[in-house]
C-alpha cells in the first residue's frame, strides 16, 4: 500500500480526451430524471466540458443512460396491455438521441451525436445467466405477467426486478464515424449507455439483442478506437478507494496499472459500482493509452492534467 501515491502535476496541453459521464451527470442530485432535471444536470456537466475544450483539448463524450432507460422500461410495463413493449436495444438508441440532443444544446458550436452500436457475441455466457438488474421493483404477480412477455425477472430484497445480460463489448461498430467527425473538429457524443447492443446472426446480419453493455468498458474501447490519449471516468466520488466502507479505507492517488491490477484482483472494488470503472481504466492504459483517471465530475479539468482523482499510468 505504501507505493500508492498522490497525483502528480503534469503539464498536458492539447490532449485527445474521452470523458465517460456517469449517471449523476444526467439527473438531479436526488436522482430525479424529469425533463427539466435532466436538462439542468446536462448543462451543469457541460460547463466543465466546455472549459476543457476552451483550453485546447479535443474532447469526445460518452455517458450513462440508466435512469432514462429505466423510465422507458416503466412506460413499456405500464402500457404493455395497450402498446407492445419495444425491445431494449430500441430503448438504448432512443436515450442516446435524447441525451445527445441535450448535450448538443448545452455545448453549442461544432458538436455532433452518433447513435452508436456495440457488437457482442450471441454466445457470450452472460446470455445464459442474465444478472444485470434494470428498471424498477414490482410485485411477484407483475413479474410473472412480464415473464409471459419473454422477460427474465428475479427476486431481490425490495421486490422483483427485471434482469438482462451484460455481455463483453467486442467492437464499437460506429467508431470510424466518430473518429472522422472528431478529426473534422467536432466534439462528438457517442456510445451512450455502452452503445446499442447488436450481434451477428448466422447469415452475418446485425440485429439488436436484449442486453446492457457496461458503459465504462465501452468507453475504454471507444477511447482506443479514436486514439484518445486520456480517458476520464467521471463519477460521484473523487477517487477510487481501497477498503471502501471499512476502518482501513484509503483513497488511491497516482498508481501504476500493475499496482492497480493487483488491488483489483484482490477484490477491493465492488462489481456493481467501482469495479467496472477500475477495469475500464486498466484496459485503456494496458492497451496503449497514456493515462486514465477516475474522479468526480467537477474535477475533470484537473484530472486531465493529472492533478486530481485516481490517476492510472503505465
């Protein structure tokens, strides 16, 4: 543990930065997701992004969409007897466009949204045992009714909730379009919610699948595809923490990928929260990125300079 250091100031000008915005950047502080709440949250988040752009950095954005997809799923469920529910990949595509529009309005200038597909393997083990909960809690009677529509539901402490597969992302199919727009000087919003999950059938045709792609793992993949030098994973805490929730909790400052990989393998980061963020940061750096930073939204400017957050280097 003694080898874990505080962030070190590094002068970085004109970086190619990919910022992965967490769900807290898309909703009000209390988690509410009314249109006005979302608009205000996005405008606040973009104030930090525009400062980076003004400083001369080339920025690409991706984002979470959990609350927004949850709202669409609830509408599907409530109206299931009147209007056929739309598949989950449609929900992902709709939220990419909706959130993207809010971001464009807040950024102004040269910005673009790419509705982005992420390729997965239909034979991924995650499809045999879906465990990713989505949407709200319902009674067992409601859950059984939805199961009749082909969905998978499981019981949790607070009730029944729908679960879907979360397979490994294999390729960001629309990354070339993102890269072309970025090279043309656009700030691009892409791969929202991890991308619209698609798979190839036996004939090689692409079709949407009922799945959720981890947005942070997709962000690391997109960052490499567009040749970003820095990946910033913006969340609701300033740093990753070893021993979180214990008397020995310790925030991580500057750390090498090798050091962080050891801590990750030892189980220090929860699978449903910080774990995917740490894994995404590691993959980005291990596959050639200069540095990855996990930090709070308000610190993304300092994070690019290596002055804030958990800074992962080679």
